[in-house]
């Protein structure tokens, strides 16, 4: 929620270090990893709740570290943000995601792909133009790309952030509110920013799947999405009963371990082969 507040960075990255055997990576180490291209997107499928087809994939960053193995994003995203290196990561993820899309497309599969943007990037004027340039160069139609942004009260430079988001949307990319339902009430953001999708946070979904009283909360957010003509995605779908509940609540898409875990690009098509044709 408060990713942009300088004071919160330390605690967040300390929590995120899930490799106690290794010290927190230094700025030099992170810079070198960027130069060497050690970051890559894994892809996690999303399925359509009405017909069970695979509709899209989310690109989730991984660090292929020569000693540590695969490092999860919570261990390096906050540090990259803190050191002003996050834009370089995003560019590499966008580039590699574009290549993945082209490879699937060559095999006859055109999925929508979503890419996570860091809020701290959005205050740079001209940021949207840079992303647009990379994607234009790769020749992917904008309707196949969705940018996910975490809802937050801590949008540091509101005018520039809004301008960047509006530019991306005007170009035809989708814009998703990530982690919807985590604390901060985002009616304000919904009205100000031309979002196209609402993504229900896993904690929100899990609560509803475990506790009947929480179902109403999720149901009212889904009703809001419908009212605003936004697509809806539920994260953290882990069981058949989660699937049935979200389907009953008329959520459109589901993401979670039931459908598939994040996998490298080369394994993605095989990983969703059991699902019906899109
Ligand atoms: P997120 O965008 O909310 O992504 C969803 C996270 O939930 C992913 O963790 C995913 O692996 C995990 N997940 C998906 N389905 C399930 C499920 O059914 N059960 C459980 N328990 N977990 C599930 P991951 O890959 O570790 O990513 C963590 C966070 O790191 C992401 O949360 C996102 O905020 C951030 N992140 C990842 N890649 C990027 C990136 O390229 N750029 C930026 N700025 N942030 C990124
Ligand atoms: Ca996301
Ligand atoms: Ca999310
Ligand atoms: Ca989440």
C-alpha cells in the first residue's frame, strides 16, 4: 500500500528476503543482473470462468541467479524500486513478454498478456511513451496487452501518473487495478482513471471462499465491476469450490494454482494443454 513512502521500503524488503542463507543483494549485484539479463518473466494462466478456456497469462518476474537459483519477486522488486532500477526491469520484462507472445502467436495461440507496472515508475513523465515505443516495435496489437497497477493511496505524483495511465489506455492497452480489496478504498481511482479491469486480491477471494459472511463483500465488488463495465479477475483460485463460487458470483476470469502455477515461457503452452481451446 505504501510502497512509495521511503520509510516502508526497508521493512518490506526485509520481509521479502525469503533466502536467509543469502544477504540482501546490493545495488551492484542488481545492476549486474540487469546487464546480464538474468531477470525473466514466468507466465501464469487465467481461465474464463464461463467456458473454461485459457484467456490470458500474467508475466511474473523471476531472477535466475547463478548461485541462489530462482529468486521470487518479493526479494528484488522492492530493492529495484529503492535503487531507481525498476524501470530497467520493467523494460526487460516487456521485451521478453513481447517475444513470448510472438512465439505463442507463431504456434497459433494469441493470448492476452498482463504486465505489472510499479507505481513509482508512473510519476516519470514520458514513461508511457517508452513502453508504447517498445511494444509498437514488437508489432503486438495493443488489445493483447494489459498493464496491472496496484491500487494505492500512495500515488506520489498524481498528475503525471494519471497522464501516463490515460496514455496507455488511449493507445488501446488494458489497465487493471491489481490487488483490489486490500485496504485502501479505490472508488476514487476508479472514477479518475480509465481502468478496464478489476483484479480481486487473493486475500479477498480466500476470505470469501472460507467465510460465508465475506461473500457479500466480494459479490458487491463484482457487481461494481459489472456496473462500471469492467472485466473482473479473481486471484488465488486453488480449488474446484473456489472456482464454483466465483462462477456463481459471475466473475469473468480466474487465476490461481487450480488453473496453473507460473511457468517459464517454453513450458507455458504445455502447462495449459489440458484446458479447452481458446
Ligand atoms: P501479484 O501481481 O499480486 O501476483 C500474484 C502473486 O500471487 C504471484 O506471486 C503468484 O505466483 C501468486 N499466486 C498466483 N496464484 C496463486 C494461488 O492460487 N495461490 C497462492 N498462494 N499464490 C498464488 P509472485 O510471482 O511471487 O509475485 C509477487 C508479486 O511481485 C506480484 O504480486 C507483483 O506485485 C510483484 N511482481 C511480480 N513481477 C513483477 C514485475 O515484473 N514488475 C513489478 N513491478 N512487480 C512484479
Ligand atoms: Ca499482478
Ligand atoms: Ca494481484
Ligand atoms: Ca496479490
